[in-house]
C-alpha cells in the first residue's frame, strides 16, 4: 500500500470564502502514483470545512446564506466568553464537516459529473492548512 501526503495552506482574503480545490486534489492523486484507493481531504482547523458539491456560483451563495441562517454571526455565543469572536465559525464547521473521503480509480479522482471539492473558510484572513492524504495501490 502506498501513502502520499500533501499540505495546502489557504490564506483567504475574506472572512467567509469557498475555494474550489479539485485540481489540487487531482494533482496529489497523480503525484501519489496510486491507481486504486482513496484520498482524504481534511481541514486542519476548527473553523473551516471541506465538502463536495457543484461549482455553481448561485449554489455557493445559497450554501453561505443557509449556513448563516443556521449559525448566524452574533455576539452572545458562550464561546465568546473566552475572548474569541468566532462562535458561529465553529458551528458552521460542524454543519459542513471538516473532511471528505473520495475514491481513486484507475489513477484518477473518481467524482460524479458535477462534483467538485471545496474548502470552506468561516474565519479567514489568516493561514489555514488542509491535508490531502492519498492511500492505495
């Protein structure tokens, strides 16, 4: 079994940002030399997530509005008693999830016709890391 690990650092310009990282994941799969297996893509921070969905701008705006409705920015989160101001970002991460596992088939990332891999930032403007770990034969 082969293992290949890459770290990607994002430093978003906005507090909330959605970055299509499909090509970066595909490049890691190619670099791994794995023909059959899986790839884990995981945000290494508790205020960011990783998800798979369509790369359509209207949908991305809908996702952002949906997350804001479920976990709105507001001053009364108990987490803010620690001096932080990002309680909503932690909750948004829980809603999106921090990782995905994707299939690798015949040396390629095996996604459906519209599926793309996204990094979702909820407390940006500072460096954050994502790990890409390819495992297989």
